[in-house]
């Protein structure tokens, strides 16, 4: 579905992505793992069209994304739930979700998606009139994912959904991410939390200083000694 072939990206003289290649097959969860500053967010920015690509190619359902604007890429069905949530803190939960649906052409189906999001995250339904800035960290993360789902993405890009959250909440959110995938949404999950990510993903890539250094089925990566030592706390 998504195919990235040997992309290179720069911030000025900083070579942030070095010949990065990866694939996300339709219907799967693929996780992109790596330490802080490895280039995970930059990869997502390259896919979304925010970070220019110096060389290489990104294709989505057979279409070349490299020449498209950010808006056109969203219209193709690629939607990101950004790191640090970036919800609108002064707006209500419901208003935030509505913003996620602005780009949709099938307006009459929007109420159905509201129901779908409220089904995944019942707490958002309970709090739909609440000002988003007053939600807990976990609820804000749920809102960010819910807002991305309101656009009815074909491919959902998740940037560190576990960041700053307590383990129980992470477990809950990852369970829902798995469910979202099982109900038909393809997901590229960027994470530092390798254990949780590999538990729900089908396939994983490991990025180090802008380069893919490892890849494999999630099961195999979990059992790989080198991966265990470097990313899974040696367990
Ligand atoms: P994080 O966990 O912080 O999100 P990451 O793996 O997503 O880390 P990136 O944010 O993609 O990493 O950063 C990759 C490299 O590019 C790092 O060396 C970072 O310092 C550099 N970088 C990122 N954004 C910029 C920017 N706007 N200007 C200059 N350098 C940047």
C-alpha cells in the first residue's frame, strides 16, 4: 500500500534520512522503532509531504506522492495523529473531532464516524462538551487518534502514542489501535516503546541515526538477541 524507496532528507546540512526504504502492506500494522532523534518523525513528515525529499520515492497505492502537496496527500487517505497530541486546547472534544472531518467529501457519513470514534473511546463521548485542554494526557492522546480517524484514513500514521502516558493507559490505547487495524485501517506506528509496539504490530523496522538497521516480522524482532539487548531492555 505504502512503499518508500531509498529516500534521503535533509535539514540544512543535517542528513536526517539516509536511503530509508520501507513498506506498509494493506491491512497491517507496521512499526518504526528507534531512539530519540533516530529519524522516526522525519520519516512521517516525509510521507505527509512536510519534509522535502532530496532523492528516492514514496508511492501510495501505486501513486507517486513525492510531487503532491500536503493537502493532496491527506486527500489520498494518509492521515497523521501527531506526536505531542496537538489538539486544539480551547475547543471542546466534539469540535476537535469535527475538525478532523473537514476534508471529507462524504459529509453525510460523518455521524457514523463520530459513533465509531465514540465506540473506541467511550470517555470521549462522555466528555464531548468538555474543553479539550482540561482532559488528561491519555484522553488527549485518544482525542488525537479520534480526530485522525474522523478523516476516515486509508493509512493512519501514529507518532508515539505512548509518549508520557502511564503503562496501564498505554496498554488500553494499544489495544484500541489493534482493534482499529482489525476493523480495516492500515497503520504505520512510530514508537520508542518497542515492547508494546511489537506486541501489536505485524512487522517492524528499526531506525538508527537516519538509517534502517534492522527489519523483520514483529515476532522475530521480539526474539532477536541484538534487538532485545538494544531495544527491549535485555529481557
Ligand atoms: P523523536 O523521538 O525526538 O521524535 P525521531 O526519531 O522522530 O526522534 P527526528 O525528529 O526525525 O527523530 O529527527 C532526526 C534528526 O533530524 C535528528 O538529528 C534531529 O536533531 C534532526 N532534526 C529534526 N527536526 C529538525 C529541524 N526542524 N531542524 C534541524 N534538525 C532537525
